[in-house]
C-alpha cells in the first residue's frame, strides 16, 4: 500500500529568506528605487495638493481638496508598488529562472508567493510612510488617527501582491504586463475615489468603481485620514479580505503550473 508523501507546512524561514533576498537587492539599488518609492509620489502629491487644491478649495463637509486627495494618492501609489513587484519583477524572476532555482531548495510555490507578497507589503509601507510624512508637514494629514493609514497600506500590499501574480504567472512577454498597468492599474487609480468622490460618477459607473478593490482601500484610508468611520469602512475591509482569499489560491495554482513542468 503506497503512502502519500506528506506536504510540508509553510515554513517561516523560507518566506523570510525570500523576503531578505529582495530586501538586499533593494538596498543595493536604493538610490535608483527611492525615486519611485518617495520622490515621484511626493511630487504628484505636492503638485495636486497645491495646484488643483487651489482651484477647487473644499470638497465635502468643509474638507479641503488637498486633505481629500492625500489618502487616495498615498494608497494609489502603494497599489502601484505592490502590483509592480509581483507582476513585472516576478515575471523577470520567472524569466531568469530565479523561482525554478529556488524550488530546488526546501521551498514551495506557496512560500514563494508569500515571500514576494510580504516584500510587496514592505514596499507599500515604505512609500506610504514616506509620502504621509511629507503630507503631514503640509498639514494635509492631521491627528493620530492618520497613522491608521498603515492598515489599508498592508491590505493593499497583500491584495495587489496576490493580483500581480495572476498576471506574471500567465504573461507571455513584458508587453502584456505593460497593458496590465494601462488597462487595469491606471483605471483603478483614477476611478477609485482617489481624486474625486465616487458619488459624482454616473449611476451605472458607481457600482463598477466600488467593485474595484482599490476603491475600498482608499475609502478605508480616507476614514483614518479624516477620522470619520462608519459601517461602510468595515464592509470595505471585509470585501478586500474576501477578494484576496479568492485570488491568492488562483495565483498559486497558475504559478505552480508555470514553474513545475
């Protein structure tokens, strides 16, 4: 009677080891990477806050446009970092057999996704903290409640880290990944409530906007930034958790099919 070979559980050392590999690479090229992590989002934040903010004034309930748009811009940039890490960078690792080499060691595909998503979360937090500090200096983030923006930052890192693997696992070439940012990430960024309230959208567009996971993340972040919470923020968090719980196993399955011939 044949016995099935037991599948090892998730090993923390495997996950953190892969995270450390990415961290070392990041530190090595930090002078280049910092332009995207901090300088670019700060430039966008300042340009929109001072430029468009001067034209619009207040948005809702006496909230200035700069205060309204700040959490959206911060979380939107966190999304781009997480998605880039597990789509574009992950594709390069697939193409250069980095993951296949890793699989010759005691590490599983599940642990690979966990290690990469953990690093995606780290990158999300780095850009959120850096940009939030600048926003606080300009007075666009007020109160200790704003520290709570780290919660949706982590959620965005996990959700879009998992989503990125859906694309890198099936991408035939890098041009496909360019379309991901053009047709998926950018529309989410502009229609997630980052720049204007969802309520001003046409009635048929508003439900579509709420289906996008970034909308929920921006909604949660704005709740912390403005210290204004209700049950809608709880449902937004539940939606992101359910969405991630659905797409992550699919990402693992697709990546396993690509790596294990």
